[in-house]
C-alpha cells in the first residue's frame, strides 16, 4: 500500500500536469491570433520534441523496452496527434470556454476505454444519464442548433481521440518510461504536423517562429505530458484522468476574466452542464 505522503506527492504531479495543459489552451488562443495554424503548430512541436528528447536522455530509462511497446506508442501517439491538431483547429475557430468544457467528452470516453481494456467498472444506467447530460451540453454549447459548427466538430473529434489514445498510452509507459514515451509520442506528432504542413504548403505559408509565447507553450506541453505519463506508473488510468479532468478550470477562468471572451446565455448553461457531468464522473457517479 502506498503511504499517504507519497499519494499527496503524486496528486501534486497530476495537478501540475493539469495546470500546464490548462494554461497552454489560453496561450494557444493568443498565439493563433498572431501566427497561422501550420506555422504555430510546427514551431511549438519542434521545440517540445527537442525538450522531451533531452529529458529522455537525461532522466529516462537506460535500458530499451520491447519493440512491441514502441510500436504501441507510435500507433496511439498517431491517434493523439490527430486529437491535438483537431484541438488547435477548434481553438482557432471557437472560444476557449466552449472548446475546453467539452473535456467531459474526453473523460467519458476515457472511462469506456478503461472499462474495455483495464476492466475498470462502470454503472451503465448512471453512465447513460451522464451521457445524455453531455449531449445536452454539446447542443447548448452549439447555440441550440442541430447542425454542429466547425469548432464544435473539431473539439468533439479531439475529445474522443484523446479519450481513446491517452489511456492506451499508459500500457507502454510501464515498460518504456514516461520521458521516453512522451518523447516518442511528440516525435510522432511532429511527423504528422510536417506531413500536414507539406500537403497544405500551397494554401498556407510555413514559417518557424520562436517567440517567448511559443517557447512557453512548448515547455507547458513537455512538462504536462511527462507528468501525466508518470502518473500512469503509480495510479489507475481512470483515476489519473478524473484528477486531470480539472484542466479546463484555470483556462476557463482566464478566458472569461482576462481574455474577456463572450459566450451566450445558452452556452453558459451548456458550460455548467458540462462541468456538472465532469463532477459526476469524477465523484464515481458512473
């Protein structure tokens, strides 16, 4: 049994990861106002990949794992790469407060993934109630329209893919280690970003930018994902994501108070319902 002191330390690691992810969402909104999507994503990923490679060499395991585990990282890392690109597209189009509150979708998909692959229990009747609550929240966040906006579509795709990929990345973490897993995942992301940028080179000019904001964004990403993967080594996957589900809270406060984001009354109700759904999942309602 893990001593209470160490449990508190581990909780701090996850909460720090949550804060890093939350602050990075806000930074993305500011960066996308200044730089085009392809250039911003490429610049950030080059820096974060470099940082994580350095972390892996300095602090990672010295022994190699089986090739199977590395293939799993590349596979699930590719899924998370598309989740990431969809997320940034959503942030480019829609308000932060709308996009990040769809984190409840990620959490409920994570629960399903954990149930299917790790035998984590789910109460299906209560799960159905929370699912209906989330669908209602999505409808309201979409301004009570039946045709989903582009931003909501991107955000939903991102949420579902993150809910699938991150829990499954916990499988190779145990043998490969958190720093190596994070580095390989980020290199996989860089591959897809370069490929996407190359295919769209005639539409959007690709430039590298290394401003303080982009460097800060890369640091948040590197530390956030490293701490998240480290948490997988000592805590059940669904519990990690329950705690990490609070990442929208700091971003939501900054978006509304500092960035003065405007959301409609209907969207505010949707945000509250999404937070309520997250609370029900976190408190083991399902």
